[in-house]
C-alpha cells in the first residue's frame, strides 16, 4: 500500500493587503493560509504518508517577497526533516516573469534540500529519481503559452494551429512515457493546468482558448494509477466513479466570495496493487465568509430590510462579511453606511457592495424627438424622470422661464 498526500494552490500571499496581526506583523488573512498549510504538513507527518505531492502555485506573486518565501520554506523543511519525500510542481504563479530567471521554488533544488524535488520541466521520473519509492511519476508543470507559441510559430506553424500541435505533442510524449514505464510500479501523472471538462472555480485568469488545455483522455488513461492536478480552486474528480481518479484538490483556503460555498482542503490517495485507487478528501475549516443580499424599493422598507438581513455580532465575529444592496438611486440618502459599518464591527472585514438601479427615462411621445421640444418641455420631462415633487416643479418652471426669457433677451441684443 502506497499513500500520497496531494494538495495544490496555496497562494499564501494572495490576501497580503489586509489587517495585520500585531504579534507577527503578518496579514491576518495570510496567517489563515499558513494555518491551513500547517494542517496539511501536520497530517503528512502524523499519518506518515509515503509521498507529499504539491501540484503548483505556492504564491500569488511570481516574485514573492522574502517573508512569504521564509514561511513557505519553514513548512517544506518540516517535511524534509521528517524524511517524507516531497515533489513540488511549478505552477503558473511560480514561474518568473522573464526567461532566464529562477522560479519561486528554485531554492530547494539550489540548496539540494533532502527529500525535496522541484519539478520545473516536463519529465518522467522512475523510482531511482524518486528517492527509491516504488512509483513512477509523469510531471507536467505549467507550460508557458508565450514560449511555446514562439517556438512553434518559428517552425512554420500558423498561430491558430499552435495549440492543436502542442496538445498533440504533449499527448504523444505522455503516451511514450506510459509505453516505456515499468509495469511493476504504478504511474502517477501530475499536471498544473486546465483539463477539458473541468469546472472553473475562482481562478478567473483561466479561460478556454487563452491557455493550453490538456485533453481529458490523457489524464484518464487507464494505465495511470492517479492524476494529481492543480490550477483550479474548486475540488473535483473529473473521472468520478472510474479509474484512475483525476482530482483537483482545490485551493487550501477561500480566496474570495466566488468560493464562499466551496469547502477547502486536500486529499489522501491510497494506491494498492490489485485494488482501485481510493481518494480520501480532507476538509480544512477555514475563515468564515458570510454573503448577504438585500433588494430595496421604497423608503419605508429600508430600515426594516437592512435590519433583517444583518447577522448578529456573534455571527459576524471574525468573519469576512459582504452585504450587497440593490436599490434605486432615489434611496441613496436613506442608507446610513456608517451605521452599517458600526453594526458589522465584530467582523474581520466588511465589504459593502452597492448596485444602484437607474430609473427608466420618461418616454417622448411617438413621432416626437427631443430636438422638436422647446426647453421648458425638455425640462419638464427631466423633472418627471428625476421624480421631483410636483409643487417644486411649479416653482422650478417659473424660475426656468425667467432665466430663459433673460437669455433670449440677451441673444436679441447681441444680434
């Protein structure tokens, strides 16, 4: 029996511009991500897994600041000290912004950290390459779009044919590796990227047609024992109920409100000869996100509806809270933002989102264009659209007539 802890998309610095912890000086939300990462490292050590496989994206920033590299390094070193073999696949957020520069995890290779290997290029790894573990690994780190397009177009391919050719080459390469693999040892495929049929999560940078998409048949090849994926923040098994499992474990902590309903965590994979590969999903309780919506129409309901939708201070304690209000512009003066913020002060963060509805403009009678109306008629249409009080409209009309008459007299003098 061989057990793998598979996780991905840590992004420990993704919420670095938030409230800070006075004791450590680190952003509180960064500490949330580090706490989740600690849970993963603790589990690997306590349960004595045979391999830790990280499927890419340690950071958000491709050039992370040293403080975050230190925090990531401390935790990976714990695995090394526990003598747990660890594979670190390079994701798109780990790649340098320019060719020739080191990736964000290069130091583990440079310093030759025991039991840690960085997978920065497509490769086939035998047991001899994997600390003599009884497995084989096909590694497909993030493939740079610009670099591959430049290489393939220089060989005479049209730009629109580049992805098709790239997909074919990768599929052929994986197939060759599978054909030459030792049948005595299971083969694991790990890839960072988009796979056909995957359901997108909060990673908005992913879009069909703008990045390489791996074919589903490649990661579902029955010669594989398991496909360990990274890049998409939503947990999913793309081959559910079949072999091999093709799993995105998702990100380890909620990134934004797009993930408010998603559970976060990692998986423990068990590979046993003669038995189907099993996947045990482990959920990490993370920071609570509370998302509320209120629709307002009339002045009379503003106070009551806002009061009804606001969670209690106990519910908000330490949570990240978003209140989205949908209302017509005429209700703007009746919304007391300072009072809402005071009511939400027990939350770690309070986000107020306003969706202001613009009232429909008054329609001009069929066949009559605005240009065909005199200024007083145009003003009357505007005041009705703005819902000006009828009594005020009378006074405004008189004032407008006096201004227009003066303006007209000045025009005649000038002529």
